[in-house]
C-alpha cells in the first residue's frame, strides 16, 4: 500500500479535504518563512510544478520499462504519488500568488464539469 500521508477515517472526505488545505497553507507558510516571498521565490515555486511533473513523467517511463538499461522501476502507485506531488505543489504555488487555491480549484472543477456533462436530451 503506498504511503500518501496520515490515515483519514474511511468515508471522511471532510477530514481529507481539511488535511489537504491545511497542508497547502502550512507548506506556503514554511516556504515563506524559509525563503521569503519575492518574485524570484514565486518563480521558483511555479517552476517547481514543472519539476514535479517531470518526476511523474519519469515514474511513468519507469512503469513502462522504456529504458532498457533500467527496465521496470516504478508502479502505478509510484506514478499516483508523483501526480499527487504535482497537484499539491500547484496548489501551494496558487496560494503563493496570494490567491485562494481552493477557490481556483473549485472554478477549474466547475469548468471541467460543465464540459464533461452531456447536454439535456
């Protein structure tokens, strides 16, 4: 079983939701304290999303065994963990812009939902 973080009781989406947003706020605060909040730091936080996406791509390549020298090196759980890193890193970057990441994500989800929902017959 992959380790995605602290266990949340089954069916406790509210608890998981708050865990995510607390982690985002805490990560932003930690980074702000350690690295400041200037434009260079903000640039690095945005670029970090790309770095994490590269790690997800590397995990997928490892799952496929595309590199004949290395063979299969990753699992779907590894890929999922890397994709989760991308998502959380993006949310921290949004918060670092001084915006509400939850609101941004809700807006994005609403747009996707509108596109994915078939029109009434």
